C-alpha cells in the first residue's frame, strides 16, 4: 500500500490544505483525508467531497504526528491489516510519520512503515473538497494505481526497471569539498605531465594508451556546490527503511524518555525556585 499527500495553496492568508491519499498495486484506494488550516471544523468544508472521506482541523493545515496516528486508524479500517494480512505502507520522510504512538499502533496492527521523500492553486477552503473530488474520481482508477507500482519496479518487483544511463545525471550532484576538487585537479595535471615524459623506448608513454582516455580524464564532470542550507537550519537527512523496526522504535523510546526526564527536571527546578522565592 502506498501513501501520498499533497497540498493546495489557499487564498486566505496564504494558507493551504493537505490531502492524504493511499492506493495499492492492484488499484484499490483508501478514501482521502483532508487537513484544513483551522482550529474548528465546519461541515460545509466537506461539501461534495468523495463519499467516505475524513477530515481534520489543524492550525496551519499540516500533517502532524497526532493526525497521522488518527489517519492510520482510517487506513486500518480499509486495509484490514492483521497477522495473516500484513500491509506495507510506503511513506515520504515527513517528520509527522515518525511519532512513537503512530509507530506502535502500526506495529501492533501489522502495518510496516517504509520511508522514501506540491504546486498550489489559489482557491478558498470551501472549494477544496469539491475541486479535489473532480481530480480524484478521474485519477483514482485501478490502472493508475497498478502503473504507479509497475513503473517504479515495486510490483511486480523489477530491480532493473531503470537503465544505467538514467542514473548518469546523478553524477553531477556528487559533492566534494572545494579543497578536494583543487587537489584532484592538481593530481590530474601532474598525471598529465608524467604521461608526456618519454618512455624507455623513447616514445611518448601516453601514445599507446590514448584510446583508453575517457571524457572524465580530459574534463571532469561538474559537481554541485556543498549543500549547506540544511546544515544552517540544523536539518538532518532522514533514515530510509522500516520506520517501525524494533531497533528504530527502541531508539525513539530512549529519545522520548530523555525528553520526558529533561522536562521533569526543568519542572522540578521551577518548583524549587518558586518555593525559595516565597520565603
């Protein structure tokens, strides 16, 4: 089962609405979930939405760990996951998918969570459900779901779905520190000078190997600048793999326990400081 989410920009103060959809490789869809940027829901927001859709209200219209846990219950009702019917749920790397409550719920109900990582239209919140329904009913067809899994090689499993040449553009994103690039350039120049020295027979040693020189030796491929944006904002690249694996959940439990202990210590210090201040 695959889960995806998308967002539409709203005309109201730049807000947006998140819509969560899920489908599997045989063309079965879980009815969508709408997350509106509100503190309280209005029934009118779901006018003309696909029947059976669910909705949530969140201040900024974002997916949160709490909402994701509730959405998992909606997902479970449709998939009927159990020990005899395990379900694999493919996710992006959004932080809301990594809450301990959601991971434990998924594990208890045999839902395996797997990680992998939206243009907007200016519309009002009250148009979202109706507009989405038009696109959803046209796209939520078995053939589209089947093709999305087939084209990516997930089902039927095909590790060779992508040809070697399709990975070539990724070479330009191989990042190296500036110093390393300079050293590589100097090494290439030194190697070039050595190749031009006469060999034992008095001939240029590079003449016999000229056919083995590749375009990389002549002109190295461009490399992208170091990605410092995430470092500046303290962001870390998320892990890929099973989210609710035992080791991953143990690490998360330890982090939660540390945070709880930290909060309790801060609370105890505050109480102590207030008690001293009252004397």
